[in-house]
C-alpha cells in the first residue's frame, strides 16, 4: 500500500492553494471588506444553544487567540453550566448566562454568534443575527426548508455578514485533495456517487405529554415550530419530528451529502429527486422514517443516498480513524461515500477519515488520510470574522447540500414520488403538494420576513 501512497506534499501543496483561493473570497464578500464592521483583533462571541455541540465549539474557539465568549444562551437553565465553568477557566472571565438570544444581538460588543440550537431555530436566529450586524456560525443542517436557506443567504448578503455553516469537512485538507484528485480526471468520468448513512437505532416509542421541567421556557424552545404541549420525547429527542429536524438524513447524512458535493466541485441542485423508505426495521410510528433510499438525478451522473437507523453492525468512523492513522473497514463503515469514475473508485470518509482510490482486485492507487476538521473549521470562521473573507462553508455553498435533505424529505412526504426541481426558481415543477412544503408555517412572533 505504501508504494502507492499519494504524494501527500503534492496534494497538500494543491490543497493549500485551494484553501487560499477559498479564503480569498473573490466577489461579493471581498467588496464588503472595506466597509463591514468586522472585529479587528479581539473577537467577542455569544453561544446560542448550550448542548453537546455547543460544548465542542466553546472549548475549541475559546482557545483561539483573541477570542472570548461573552454570553452563553439557553432556554433551559439545566444546560450550559459546564460550558460556563470551562469558559471561566479558559478565559479568566465567566460568560454571562442568558435565556434570550436577543440580549446578545443587542450588545454592540458582540461580533459573532455561534448557533447550536435544534434546527427549527437555525434560520430565524441567523436572520435576526445578520439584521443585528453579527456574523454567524450556524450548525448543520442550516435550514429546515429550501425557502429558509434562501432567506439566510439573502440576509448574509444584505447585511454583509460572514455566515459559516457547521459542515466542518469543508475545512479538512482531505476534502480539498479529494476534490483536486477528481478534478484532475484520475477517476475518469464520474458516473455514480453513493452516499451511505447506515446507523444503528432502536424502536421509537411515543411518550405522554407532561409538565415542563423547572427552568425550561418551552414556548421559546418551540420558537418558530407549531405550539404543542410539553412532551419529554419531543424535548429530549427532537430528531424524529418533522417540526424540528429532517431526521437522520439532516442529522448525519447531511455531512456526507455536503462532502460529496464539495468533492464533485459543488454541483448545483439536482434535476429530480425520488425518496422511498419507511419504518421497516422497528415498525415504529415515528414521523421521520427509520430508513430512506434516495436517488438524485444530476443529469450527467446520479447520486444515491441510503440513510437510516436500523443497521447496528455498521460503524461510524471510530476515534483511531478520526484522530489517528487508521483506515476504516469500508464495507461496514456507516458514513462512507463511494465515488465511481470510469477508471477507478474513490472511498471518501467524513470527519477526519480521508480517502482511498481503488481499482480492480482492491489495489490502492492513491490515498490521503485526514484528521477531524474542527481544528481548521473553527479558526477559519474566526479568521473570516477578522478578514471579511469568504468562509469555507459559506451559506451559499452549504445551501444546496442542505436542500438535498429537504428535497428528499419532500419526495417522501408527498407519497414517495419523483419530483422535478427547477434550480433557478427553487421550486418543484410537477407537484403543488411538494411546493407547499418548501416553506414552513411559522408562529406569528417567530416569522422570518419575506424581505429580510
Ligand atoms: N457539525 C457537527 O458535527 C454536529 C455534531 C452534533 C450536533 N450538531 C448540530 O448542532 C445542533 C445542536 O445539536 P446538539 O446535539 O448540541 O443538541 P442539544 O439538544 O444537545 O442542544 C441544543 C440546545 O439548544 C437549546 N435551545 C433550544 N432552543 C433555544 C433557543 N431558542 N435559544 C437558546 N437555546 C435554545 C436547548 O435547550 C439545548 O440545550 C444541531 O443542529 C445538530 O444537528 C452538529
């Protein structure tokens, strides 16, 4: 294998240039550089949503030079204590705990916000932040619908804000080398791409409504989503509800869909989508299906995505793959991507895995091992807040990836029908029912305005 090892320096050289090119921000953002009120040196942040992912961002970003978290915001007092304690120790100053994100938006000291709430809050919080003149790091999946994603782009442009999405693979050098490799033609013509997201799971059971726990503002947690009584199932495991997330597809497959798009040179929207599936494994009554099988037609190649919670023998990449030198066992890797060219096949893995190119007999032609990419993605955001350059996972680049989730879920929800999509208008051309799902209904006080 070593004799066929990719000349890493050559590819890192290329990827370094690509990263520089990405960071150069040719166009709209660069023109804002002179006028935008960016942070010159110190970057003051507010963390919005203080759960598991927020803890990783607080820990990572607070160690970057000149970065300080002034606020930790959560609508549930049970959350955020550990983050505040860690930040107090790292920064030498404890951030203020708040429960209303608007406090941070109204503070002129705050340069940027990190949004790590459940997904039904992502778009509205991003639009509000942009309107308040704050830059934004928003977790994946950035939007709940095609329309929301478009409004996030419009808000970023109108207010000249940096909006980085938590698709951290885009900052991994291995993603750039994969893209260079494919662009070089060494795989041949790309004819098929298979995205896997085959996770384990358990039977989902509904639980009865109950009184909300002390310290939780349930109305604020629901935010733009429909008003419902407090339910511990919704609150603690919001993933299987259409109102709060696009299921397993939005949760984990979105990373692979985005990485695949990046490796392919960021194609726009597909021409059509078909999603079938169902609650095949556990026959539970959960809204978002246990298993989904999707076909995207890009015209000159096809991409499929198989996603679900039913295959416990498959494994996400373990620590020794994400942070070490080990390669995964590809056939049982739950979150792999297979890119089929006419000459060779590329296995590509997210979150620090890397890629290997194989030909007949399993011979490995080339490879590039990765490392978990937060260590590049978080600094990339802070650098861009300072420089006003375009971040690696800028919202307009991330939007078509997020839409792959929305298009598939829409196809499933309108009866597992093939839907044709017009990339220019971002509307379906053969289903009124599907178009009705392009934009969620919001509660009055939590509406994203038509004109942001
Ligand atoms: N990029 C990645 O690798 C990665 C990994 C994990 C999670 N995520 C994403 O991060 C986000 C958060 O996931 P998590 O696992 O940390 O969820 P979580 O449920 O642990 O935390 C979310 C927190 O947001 C709070 N919240 C809800 N509404 C709020 C509001 N209006 N204002 C302030 N706080 C509010 C909740 O009380 C909760 O504490 C999700 O979008 C998820 O998809 C990304």
